[in-house]
C-alpha cells in the first residue's frame, strides 16, 4: 500500500496513525507542488512544465525559498514516475490518496489523477469532505487539513476509503482540463471538488488590510493574513504578491525586499500622501 498526501505536515501524523494500525502499513509519499496557484496550461507537456517552473523561479526569487525550483527538492513528475513504476511492477499494489477539504489537496488530486487512470480499481480516495472528527480536547470539529486530525482519528477515516470510480476518471480530468484552459493563477475551493479560478492578484486587497501606519516586518503582515483571512495560500506566494503591491510605490518600505524578515512596511502618512498627490 502506498499512501499519497499533499502537505509535508500530513506525513508525520499519517505515519503515527500507521503505527496504531498494521492494516495501514505502507509508504507515505508527498506530492509537493502547490497546484492551487500558478499556471496550469499544458502542464503535462514539456513546454508547460518549464513555464510553470519559470513562474515559480520568479515567485521565489530573492525570498525565503530562493533556489528551491532547481534544487530537485520538488519534482512531482519524478515522484509520479516512481509511483507508476511501482504499480506496474506489482499488480497487487494499492494507492490510497488522502485529501482534506481545501484547494491545495483538491488541486493536487486533480493533477495526479491523469497518471492513475491505468490503475482503476487499485486507486482509493479518502476525501474528508465535511466530515466531523474529535480533537484532542474531545470536541467535534471539521478539519480543513489532514495534519490537524489526531492520529487515532485516522483509524476511523480509513473506513471511508473507496476506489476512484470509472466515472470519476472520466469526468474529473475534464474539469481539470477546463481549469487549465482558463489559464488563471489562483484556485479556490467552492465545495466538494469544485474549484473556482481567479487572477493572480486575488489576495492583494485583503493583504493590504494588514499593512498599518506602523512599521511591521513583512513576515508579521503575512502571518496575520494567514491567521485571520478567510482565504489563504502559501507564505511564498503571499511574499511575492506583497512585493508586487509595494512595487507600485504606495507604501513605505525600509530594508531590502528579499526574505520576509529582511524588510518592513507601513502605510504612508496622510500628509505625505497629500503632498505626493499635489
């Protein structure tokens, strides 16, 4: 059995669950790219793959994750090739795809599905969509991410495992193809497996709300956004968007705009803004 997850934090909690249940024994593999942001057009072809890599290079340039694109740390195409090879070599091998109700997991599921179609009947989905779990305090909650579920609760979740149907292998790729052809930059989960798309500046207006009249490190602005905003995304993407916002010159900046702890931001004073507008 091979378990597939879409977040690094999911690996540890799933491994703890596996320790509690021998029936879950198997390797845990992560699909690492965040397919909820960035270009998708021709994503299964060489040109589209390289275009997406180049986009990530630009997003990460000078930031906290600069150089990660070419480090080999994220190579989902290599990962999926190894998965396919393992499935072809062993006709008894099974894949369990674990996904919670968030745009990151659902986007990753859609991307992966293309490579799983030849193994229909041997690929299972555990989609924790609007399902209640019990947290460490004994309270019921509805998790948006796998890693917030206590390991013992995963033992209940495994009962939800079902094979991805032939119909899903036919219909879901069509939905993903439509998203690819729209060629937009941000995907948001509307419910179930329904993704809506928006332009790259989708988070900008909400991000601006966390810039105040006082100096704040970019990291603080981003972390406040992540903790309070309804729609969130990865900190690397938000740092890129913040830099795009600041490039217009509407805010004061001190320090070098590289890593998120290396520069500070504040709103321009009303007097200064008035003088610049005259």
